């Protein structure tokens, strides 16, 4: 999470605007979660959780999370290497490939479920058109991106869908451990690790397809995923009331993080919101 270079200072209005944007993405994720719930419940009941290599125990969940963090770390190292070697096209192709696959699959599910309710008989056609259109928008964002609002809308929609997907298809324990694991990695990556190098090497290239403009701030796509995931998890596992409480807890953490940007230009966006969000979730577990 960064403060835009042109911004002279962090203000209450800029923080409010960014937080309102994030809340809208979270609400979108809740809508997707509510709509897709029957589909993913059926998938989990029939095939099990989508990602559970080490099982559902606390130790197994930690292992599940560490594998995903390791994959994120490895991918970031590859992206840094490509940027340092000025292989901009290869960088963008890799980013596009990563985003396009998830965009197509998740939008296909979301759009098909939507059509089954409002356009019965056209589920396949509507799903394919929506999924293909989303992939085209992702391509525009990564390779062109002359209009910032297209990138904001596209990546916000994708982030909400991925967050909802994690909430509905990961085992409960893994879903609680994963945000904390990525929060720890986020702090390392921003302060000491490859993310700082990636952003600092070629900012304009490095941010394409990986960040969203939220008013005066730039928010990572991964941040949006986890901001959306925790309220969606509370809705899926408990109730709308629990979801509202977790959403507020996460957004209080977002406000605190944005406020700290008055002192630093670059901060990890996950640690404070994820700790507060998981604590709120823990209340409903007790």
C-alpha cells in the first residue's frame, strides 16, 4: 500500500475515500459469496476443500499456508528478475497469465450462477461472454491501461471474486491461518524483501495489473483479496452480523494503516487489518 507521489499529505478525506472504496469491494465480495454459496458448498461436499494438501489440523493448515506464501515469494522473485533484465513484455505476459486464468474461471462461475437466476436458459452463453470479457479487460489493464478507472473496476471485481472463492472453498482453519501468514510475508516483502525491489525498480511497469488506485492511495490486488476474504468467510461460516463485525474490524485496520502513510510512502497493507479481522473472527469461534 502506497501514498500517491503527488499527494502532499494524508488527509481525513483521502483516507475516507480509500476506505469507502475498499468497503465497496468487500460488499461486492459478500454479494458474490451469497450468490455462489450453493455451488461451492456442492463442490466442497462432493470433492472436498479445493486446497488442503496437509490436512485440516492446525499444523496442517500452517503447512498449507506456507506453501502458498512460498509460491508467492517465488513468483515475486521471478518478476523482479524479469524487470531487472528489462524484459517488460515477459513480465506483463506472466502477470496477465496469472490473472487471466483466475479471472476466466471465477467469472464463468459467478456469471453462470447469476444467469441461472435472472437469465434462465442462457447460463452457458452469458457465462462465457462475461468470462471472456473479463479476460479482455485484464489484458487491457496489464498491457495498455490508459484509463485508470478500467483497471480499478476490473481488478476490484477480480479481487472480490478471489477473496470470496478462498472463503468458500478453503478449510476453516486454513482460511484463518492464511491471512496471518500473508500478513507476515507482506511485512517482510515490503520492508526487506522482493516487493520493495519490484516497486522500486520500474514502478510504472511493476504496478500494472498488480495494484488498484483507491483515491490518493495505491492498494495491492492481494490486499483487496484478503480484505474481501475475511468478511466473506464470516458470512459463509456464520451470519451477516458476524460478517459486518469482521468487515468493520478489517476496515479499522485499513484506516490505521492509511494513517501511518503520513510517515512512510510504502507500507504493508495486510498486517493490521488481518490481525484485527482474525481477532474478530476468533470471537465467533469461542
